[in-house]
């Protein structure tokens, strides 16, 4: 049985760039990608059966069926295929019971389903200050009154949530202990413009034909950064707001893999109804800014909050990460 690599994120850590520019053309790539049709987007299918987001428990029986479909699909590509790659940053989503539910699920999947090959994990991290700002900018099209003032209040709310949100060291420690250090590759997004990042990615995932030099100095395909401390905000979109809300609502009551055609139709109708409300909602007219700035004070506030975690993270990675904003 071939080895199976899962690229699980984290979100806002160059996942789109890696998927489109590196993995998308690799034989044995199982998704995610915009060009993939649903039957071939095995990463999304795995996400739907894993215990992430609104789903509290994963289904090993569904994972077993998924593995059989992957192997059948692989045979049509190349009977000698020696590894597959499934990539979805949403696999790292928390659920209400566990901040890192994918980790024990992958261990069980490895022990009970993918038994003749190795299960390996790629995790890309980013310093929390930049990640919070980038995430806010990305969601600005579905945020009423997105502005510098709202962003600063958002930072305070995020810092007051469960500390596990920022515990990057726990991610690395859990993966090392659960999957085995030799089966885990941890990269820092701050290294994305260096040969180190791309060479480690190539070597770990056995990307023989990939040339790391082709990716040097990349800034990410969907970057909203206008300079090192500023991010562009989008105009408010009633439909983006509707898609965000309908996704959360359906995720709670209707698993993505169940009657997918009907589910798509229901979600489309729900999107139209919710978007219609937001088009007349007075909140959409709140004053907005065009940019947010991650000020020195905000950055220091986030770094101080996360300092104990980052000290543990540096020990686990066996390197100095302080110059990268950790």
C-alpha cells in the first residue's frame, strides 16, 4: 500500500500556494483544488468524515470506504503509485470537544485502515500576530463595519478565548507523539521565501520533479498584505456573509457527504435568502476602513500572550524562531 500524506494546514499559512503551485500537478494528488471535480476531490471527502468543525466524531467505517475508493482511483492513474497527497487546511479545524481532533483520528486511521503504508502529516505554522491580521482581512467581506477599531477589538476578543487557540507547541507535540516524529514535517510560513522551506517540503513529500528554486520569494497567491504591517480590506458582500452563515448552519445539522446534490440546492436557496436580508440590513452601511494595521503595540500584545508557547515550540523544533515574530 502506498504512503499517504495529509497536509492539514493551518489556515492562512500558504495552503493555497502550496496546493496550486506545488501539489496540484503531482501524480497521486487527491485535492483540495478548484479544478478538481467532486468525485476526485478526496481531501474534501475525507474532511466530511473527519471529526473537524461542526462534526464531533469521525467515522472510521466511512474512512475505510474512502481508502478503498482512493486505491481504486490510484490504480487508474498508475498501478505503481507509491504515495498519495491529500491537502485541506480545514482538517486542522477544532470542534467543540477537542482543539486538535484530527490528530487522534489520523492515528486511528493509520492503525485500523491505512495499515500497509505510512500515514504522514505536513503542518505549516505562522506567527499568531500575522495570522490573526490575515484572517481578519480575508473575512472582511463578510464583516459589518470592518475597520481598524473593529480589528483591535477583535484581537482582544481572540486573546481572551481559550488559550488552546494559540498553542502551536501543542500541535507539534501531539503530532510528534501520536504519529511519530519521522512521520511529521513542520514548516514555518515565515521561511517561504527561502530554499529551506521548499527543500524540506520536497524531501518530506518525495516530490522528485519539483524544483524548489521556482518558488523562492513567493508571497502567496492570495496575499492581502500591502506592506509588512498592513492588510487590505474588502467591501462588504451580502453573499459572502450569507455563505459564511449558511455553511455554519448546515454544518451543524447536515453532514457534507449526505445527499450532496440536495444539500447543494438547499444551501444555494439558503444563501439567496440570507443575502437578501443582508442587502437591506442597516448594519451593512456601517463605516469601513480600506486597510488595517498590525501596530507595534498590537504585535507586542500578541507576542507577550503567546511567549510561553513559543518557547516550547522553539524547543520542539530545535531552532530559534524569535526573529520570525514568535
